[in-house]
C-alpha cells in the first residue's frame, strides 16, 4: 500500500501534532485512515517526517512524528516562470505542471491580450486556489519545497523586477533553447491565449530577454510551459 503523503501548512518537528482542520477532515473523512496508519508529512522547509496516526476522530486527528529526513533535492536550475494569465483550467494546468517540473517561482502575467481580469476578493480566491494546486502537485510528485506563487503582475513590472542569469521569451522565430550557455537561474516568459504582441516581445528584448523557440510548431499557452521547463531541466537541470 502506498504511503500517504501530506503537506502541513505549519512548522513540523518530531513528536505529537494535532493536524489542521482541513487535513484532518481529508485524512479521516475522505481517505478514511484509521489510528495506526503510517503517514508522511512535509511543511515546505525541505524536511520530510514519517509518523503514525494515533487518533482519528470526526474533528480531530493526532499524529506522532518519529523520523525526520531530508526531502527531495531541488533542481540546481532555479526557474522563474512568467505565465500569461489565461482562463480557468488552462492556468490551473500550467501551474500544476510547472510545479511538477521544478519551477521555483511562478508569476501570472497580465499582458495586452490577456482576457482575464482579477480584482480584490476574486484575486485572493484565485491565489488561494493556485497555491492549493501547487500543494497537491508537490504531494503527488514528491517535492519537499513549494514554489512561490506571486500575485498577478503587469508585464512591464515583471520585466523590470525579474533578475535571473538567463532570461528567455518564447517566440516562434528565434534561436533554439540549446543555443544558450548553461545558466544557474532562468526566467521564462510565456504569453497568454493569443500570445504576446510584437511590441511586448520588443519590450522583453529591451529588458534583457532573449527570444527562444521550442520547435517548429506553435504551442498553446498551457502546453508551452510543460515543453519549455522539460527542455530546460534536460539541458541544464536535473532530468
């Protein structure tokens, strides 16, 4: 039986812990775990903890953590993904897959052809939703550190404040990815549905971003980060 692994949004240490209500409900009521079941927990610090459920009730789940060890090492390539803000499932997919593929930071980008507008309470709900997607992806893929998901940012602001060794904007007419030397850190700019305008690509170029292409076909906004991060990890990371 596969060992259940959960993220706990609180510092963990050896000993007994009462789990937060959301995780307690999921473990006890949804998965129907019982006292005596083994679990593995992580808190995003890079540490993993093995333990045993010692009490599983309707509103209370108590776990005893008995072993701590270093979790999965992060990729040596730090990747900041600037992902054009897109609708619903497309954005969810991009964040999920970028997390699985080792992105260190993810920023939703508001650009000229962006059709999504987030304000106030709706923006807060989307941020919480995206963070939960990243958490679930980490639980599934084995990452011990969560990527940082930044609030949506206007393209000009992101270009101004992003500092990495290599900066790339995806464009169908450009040099292939492998033409660049190995960096320690990388920023990828990927447009929304409809892509980036020529003016936005030029703006990225003037901010130190090099145009790069992934192949002969134009990819959808949710496909591009999967291919881009996979190639980057293969060339310079831990694939």
